[in-house]
């Protein structure tokens, strides 16, 4: 670049910095700016400061783009400062919360009282009705899965509402990044001196109300069964805010939503993906306030194949560009699914009905309720999520503050501090490598205590965090947990708040399922990794320690995270990569309180894997190839797939395959194919999720599986998410059945997804 072009660039970036221009800057336009322009917008300063600094540091290359490592550029463009959450002084004092099963709406109510009734007709799928445009397709593509399905599905009504949520009842101590007591504030701006113990204020959530009085986090749990289809009417009431709560500066600015059942086998109109919503239905990023949509979950396996059945879904917001902030804000719900089919070679009764006296005899005691719902004791979901709370002094310096998306008092949108939000959830959209919190919660409670009996339990784990990956162990300790700050830790080492200094593994997990459902052969694990959106299911036997001894009454066992992940890029320490013996963060305390009958069995065989073409290797030359990578802007500003941002109006194009073709991401219904998913490197991990059908990992890093890669033992099962370590490549086998239309695939580090790491694909007739 010559001096004339540099001056020209400086003038252009100066114009971008004018307030009247910046506040009108669309978010996607920001991602399309040149690197210098991006820096000017992000920092909120003039290019007369930025460009000379780039030149001085040698980061302005001859062709006008940054020639620097992503970390160096990110540090230059944006200073990442996060608050330190106040210390919870009495962890493991709040009870563990198991979400209660939601109740379906009685037929007599919705059939008589609802103006717009669920149904299979044209215009009945959402509030936009029959527009007269057949391409809108506001109807259900398929009303039944099995021929024996009832004519009328169960109907659930779930409202998205503005509400409050408490993470703990414990008093808290405001601390700084060095662990020292610091001042704090309240909603009126009053200052409390350092050392003052406080009650934590409730945070504002966008939550799901499944029929109760209030929205909760996580939201309602729908206990589903194969062969019992359900309609969930999601209604957007986020504009009502009857409590006049301050909704802060994150979440979709227009309060639209788009709910995805991850990874339900659903038609596009019920899938909740922006590749559909931007071209059909609402023709928007999501459903706006006052809208409703009937998502039809057929509870029917792909291809009507029993081997394709799954066991644990979850539903969450998928609104384009703001999925991470909406999920973090609270739009999360659970959806275990049970299997009533009988197989006499296994035993009488349904194979997996939540009843340990029949079928596989997995732990669970089922109670059927009069309203059509059911509850299962000893079958427990664990939704893990990390949060960070505002300290009132950390600057809210975010690209969104310079776009007018979240104006402050008097319409001002300049970066500033928010003492009125002290103790409430804090979120940043930018920089976009990922967001990690320093308080760890399970089912919305920070450091809960769960009373357990000396018997077997079925634990279903979900990582509902924006970016954090966990590695979990079961540990006992001769001493109670201690605050990290009291052990001399500071800075990022305060994440998790507590440590279990003398923690030692005391029990194992018997794995029975992955995110693709029950596995053929259960196996024991000392620990397991849980990546964003992944699910894992285990049997945990509290009647004996792994050395064979029997726990005493009131023994304490801790679910402990041993993966240190100070940023959203990837972990720094884990069991398979530089273990840190000092990093043992207790998340749940289990207390042995007695005995209980246990009719469950330890299975040796569960569900076989579904069909894969024996000649799958003949597809290698024609495979579709998708590489996830950081964008040309450098830093962690945009995330791309095959060099492109997500375009909701197009299907993606494969990289050139060995046959020297670049096929579109289109598959004929009923077909099967190989897709290659690559990590473009740079030191990031990517949890990559493909909607609609699960896949099988056939190769990782050029090696055919089985045997599975030692770092990814679940590769030999069905999965809906590819865990990509830095620089890895996987080749997966997929089938495309039963529905036609648009879907998406994306990174489930939601900060990456929200910054364009997603592509559209389609099933065509």
C-alpha cells in the first residue's frame, strides 16, 4: 500500500467514526468493513490514532489487510475487560432444582377458547396465516409420522416472557479481579463500601413460561414419547414486561425469537432456523412480539427407523445474530423423549419408558399425571450454564453500543458503566471468540445441593453455555470447598469461584447415551467432556464407591469440573491436555440421605447403531467439504465457512472436492452422502452442529473409525454435533429423509454463530 492509499484509508475510517454514521451502521455491514474500519468502529476512536498505531506495530500489510495473529489484532481492536462476579459466600446451600414436567393444554380449552387453533390446514402453522403466496408455506409439511399417530397431537402452550431469576439465596461479597473486597451499588446508584455483604439482586431474563405463574430458567421440561406427537405453540410476549424490568443491553433488540428443538427430526417450518424464517413465514430474523408459531414435533424417528430414536433433546432460541444473547438471557427448555416400543428379546414393556421394571430397566420410577404429563423419579436432567454478573464499574464497550441497538439514558448509546445493574447478568457480544462466565450453575442454581439415595440414578447432562466446555468428575474430599480467592488465586483463576483442594475421584460414570440417543454398549468413564449443546447420559450408582465400599449416611460427593477454560477459544488445561491438579471446581454437592428400592439393572447392551452404506468409501471423491475459519478481518471479528458469511437467502457451496467439483449444499430427499467438516486452525475449538438428522463420524484426521479417536470416544455413536479440536478434520455420514426445505449448520459456540459461522443447506425433492 502506498502513502496515498494509506491516507485515503485514513480518511474513509474517519468518516466511519462520525456519530451520525456509526449509529446507523447495520451489524452485518460492520462485518463487511475493511479491517481498519472495523477497528475504528469497535474502539470508537478516530483512524488518526488507529492507523499510525497499526503501522508502528507492523500490523498494516502492503495489501491493506492486517498481517497479525488473531489474538494480537483482537487486543488492538478491542480491550476485553469483564467484571468479576461477587463471591457467593454460602455455596451448596440452595437445593438442586429438577424442572417439573409441563402439562399439555386440555383439548376442551384450546379447541373452544383459542381463536387460532392448531391444525394441518393452509395457514395454520403460525400467526402469519394464509398469505396467498404458496412459497410462504405457513402450513405443516407433514401432520403424522407413524400411520398410527392420533389425529390430534398433544398441545403445549409456552410463552416467552420478561421475568426475573435468582441464581442464589446466599449473601455475596463484592470482589475485584484480585479477589479483594470492593465497593458495590444498587439500582438507585447508592454506593456500598468495600467489605459489605449483599443480597444478590434478581437478574432479568427472557424466559419460557410453560403454564406456571412465572417464566423460569431453564424453562419447562416436556417429557415426550415416540408415537405421541406434540405441538408446542410458542408465543412471543417479550414486549409486555408488566413488571417494567430493565432488560439491559443484550438479547435481540427487537425482542424477536426463533425456537429450535435441538436436534429434533422436524420439517423446516418447525425447525426454528433462520434459513427458513428469513425466506418464509415471518420473512424476518425470527418471530416478532405478539407472533406465535406452532412447532410440530412428530416424535418419530428418521425414516421410521427404530434405530434412529434419540433420548434427550432441548429447545432454545435460534434468532439470527442474537442466538447467544437470547440463550444466555434464558430461552432454554428441556425435552427428554422416551420409547414405548416393546422388544420381547429385551424384556416385557416399553424399552425406555422411565420405568425401571420394564424394557431396558434403566433407572426411573414413572408417575403418570391426570393431565397427560408424567414425571420420572431418579431420572434427572442437568443443564449446565456459566454466567458473569455486573460489577458496576466495568465499561460496557461493545460494538452494539455504537449501533444504536441498546440506547442508554436520553437515547445515548456511548460505552459506559452501569452501576444500576450491579449483581445482574453481564454479557458482551464482541469480541466474538466466545463468552465464558465465572459463576457455574446447574438448572439455573449456582452451586446447588442434591440429596440422593444409595441407589442408581440416570443423569442427563446438557451444556447450555454460550461457549464453555466442561470436563466432569465425581469427587469426594476430606475438606470442604474453599473460595479460590482464599487460596491465593486471582484474575481468570477466580472462574468457578470455589475449589476442592483435596478432591479425589470416588465414583465412575456408566455412559448409556450421547446426543444421538442410547448407545449399543455402555462403558465406564472416569470423566467426560461436555461441549456446548452436547448431551450425555449416564448411570451413577450412589450405593457404592468405585473401590467397592458403601457410602455412609451424609457422605458428600461433588460433581466437579476439571477443565480450565479462561476464554472462549479453548481450554488451557484438561485431563487430555496438560492437567491442572489445582483446578477442581465443585458444581453440585450430592449428599447421601438414605436408602431406596432399586429395581433398575446395569445394562450390557442397548440400542444398535443404524444402517451405514457398506460402500461408503465410494462417496469420498464426491463428498461436500466445509471449513470453519476466522474471517479475513483478522482477530475474532467474523467467523466464516468456506470463506463466506452466512447468507440466509442462499445455500452454501462446497470447497473443491477430490472429483474437482464444488457442489451446492443440496441433497435429494432419501439420499445419503459424506460431508467433511474441517477446523481451519488458529487455536480455536468448534462444536459444529448440523440440523435435522444425526451423523456418524467415519473418519477423524484421516483415520477410519472404529476404533474411536482417544480424545473423542463418542465418535463411534450417533451425534448431532462434531467436536473439532484445533486443525482437525472429520468425515461424517449423513442421511436426508422425510422432509424437504431449508436447514442450517453452524458452530454452537454461539458467539461464532452470531458472527456469521453458519451456512444454509437444503433437502430437495
